[in-house]
C-alpha cells in the first residue's frame, strides 16, 4: 500500500433518513458490478463495500481522495441524476479514523440496535465479494482478520453479545406489542433472509398464529417445520395480505413488494399493521394512506431498554478498550508496511556485497572453508541489519520513517541497485 492511504465514506441512519438510505442502498449485484468496474475506473488497489438496511459504506486504499468520484459512480449505477447533492448525508474518514470506524461498525457499536450480531455476518459477506473481485490486498486482508479476531475477543471477554437484542428481536417485541391489541391475530412473515429467519425463531417461542412466505419455497418449508408454522407459497402471498393482521416484510427489491394496488379495495376493520424491515423499503409508503393501515419502517424499530441492552451499554468501555488495543497493534503493523520494501532492499544490498567479497577472496578455498565463510558472513550481515531495522520500526511509530528511508537509500544506493536488478 506504498503511497496509498485508507479512506472511507459512510451514509448511515445517524445522518440520513430512510428515504435517502434506500436511494443509495446497493444489492449484491450492484456491489459486484461496482467492484468489477472500479479497478479499471479509479486509481485504487483495495475496495470494500458494505450496504445494509442502516448504512452504505465504501472503504478504499488510494493515493487520491476518490470520495466524491465514488459517490458519483454509485449515482450512475443507481440512475440518480445529481448524486453529489447527497454528499451532505455522508461522513468521510481518513486512515486511522477509517480503520477505527470499520472496527466500530463491524463489532456493533454503531448499530441501530447496539451490538447487533447481524452486522458481523454482513461484513464477512462484503469481504468475500471484495476477495472475489481481487480487491483485497495485504492491508485489507490484515485489517479484516484483525476485526474478526477482535469480535471474537468481545464475545468471549464481555457481555456485549449477551442476550437477544437485534433488529429481528426489536421487530419481535414490536410484533408482540401489536398482537396484544388484536383478538386472535394472524401474522404473515414475508422474506426469510437473516432478519426474517431470526424473527421467526423468536416468534416460535410464542403461541401466535404465524405463516411464512419466501421466494424459495423449500427454504420456507424448512423454517416452517423448525418453527411449527404454516407456509404460504410466494405467488399466493397477496391473497394472504387480506387475511393477515400483522404483515412483516424483509424482502429487499428495487420496487416495493407491497403497494396500495396489492391491497386493492380492501376494507380494513380496526387496524392492519405493516412492519417493513427491508432496505430499500418493501412496503410502499402510500399504503399508510389506506384507512386503518399502520406502517412501521426500519427507523421505527427502536431498541428496547431491556436487561440485555443494559448489559451491552455497560460493556461499551470494555469493548472500546479491546478495539483500541487491536487498532494500536494494526496501526503499528500498517506503518511498518511502509518500511518493509526498504528493509528488503537493504538486506539484498548487503547480501550482494557479502557474496561479492566471498567470491573475490575465497577463489582457492576448500568447500568446507567456503561453507564456514558463508555462515560467518551471514551472521555478521544479520547483526549489521538489526540496528537499521530497529531504528526504522521505531521511526514508524514516531511517524518520521521517511527521513531515515531517504538516508539509507542515499548511503546504499538502494533505488539504483533495485533498478539494476
């Protein structure tokens, strides 16, 4: 990553309302296309894209600041006329701030529901797409593995992951609350991704009447068997909309799955509740104009103050300390990356001098004498190397390695030797 710096751009629920987030949100196909095209479009060597219901973020390594260009690029992919008009909703991070932000997001400190474990899986999926696109270099590989190790430490050493607190659990608690206002409520869960499946498992602990619906029928049947629910084939879900009292959808698609037209001329007696857990939204906001229809979107799914969340909040200082330790270790390593080429060149230069002198002075030596001389001179060379290496690494931590690199280059003509090779 010589000459590059690590940067990130972040659009999240903290600054952007759901209307903006769904406009910028990227599905897997769009992410794969951007990763594929970015290598030929921009001067970058690493790129990670994370897009969830709460955030769309890009992390990249480049000698240039590509933040505005990348926002414009997303706009082109999404068909947005003036994407840079949305820059005010983004946050921008550079190098250590970007590293710290990715740590905090991945661990769950920046999640809408504190400690939400789903974000860790989403980061792993994003990392896999980046690796598939050959856009994860040594820096990003090391950073992600440091984050995964830190996440494991947080789970083992703190109460930050204890209890059931996540978007799916918050939706479960909302569903239970809504159900108390209805006699024999009928519940329909549409979409069985991570959030929908987790929600169903929470609901299976109740005696509520729940039906599940998914594009892939086999997945719906498998989960229905596990949770003892009934299955609605996907092509019949609109018919079930008329029967259900609470409809929960986590189906993410470019156009809303449930619209006013889906409900036709339905007359709602009392209330019909719609809970939208998708990004982009899967329930059209126009549905709320139907008398008796009440729509909750992802921003309405607030974390409940329960014992699990209280424990998580109390664990924050401990979690932040673990992150600080991991960040310091990673930043030390990333700074040492700057001097690694110089160390390799210096070692190579000294080894060339050593070999040249052995060849010059031991032409008539026996084989055993040559072996002894080789062993002896290698030890001397290694001892000579120790001090510059220690000084270079110390200079890295002080942030002034460039001056020492320049001195060594001049003393040993490292750049000239490297070019000759």
